[in-house]
C-alpha cells in the first residue's frame, strides 16, 4: 500500500495520539509504528492509533521510505498524506 494518511487533533499535535491507518493498512507498517487497532463505539470500521505525536510518526515513516505529499487542516484536524514508492 503506497499511500498513507495520518491525522491528529490540533490540540493534541504536540503530545499525540496520532491516527495512523485504517483497517486495511499494512500490518507490518502498523507493527513497526507500535500502533494498536481500535473500533470506536458506534463505528463500523477500525482505525490504528499510536500515542506518539505526529512529528515522531513522520520521522519513523521517513526511515522506511515514506514521504509527505501534502498536509492540510480540516476543522480541528491536521492531516498528512504520505507516499512510498513501490519498486
């Protein structure tokens, strides 16, 4: 999976947690990040979360070949889109 979205709430940006994937994310990458899969009450989908702030998550993902394509703010949420070449 060459694309990945990570996000966090603006008020949590310094300390985390960071959302790092959905139920279809690469389990090996999620394991590398130390992410845990959770399903919020009322949702019919799962998400992966880590306690690290986004900066640390971005650093870890860069080490395994991901690069940031774009970043934006949506309401009170910050979102990064990353890409990894699959050669």
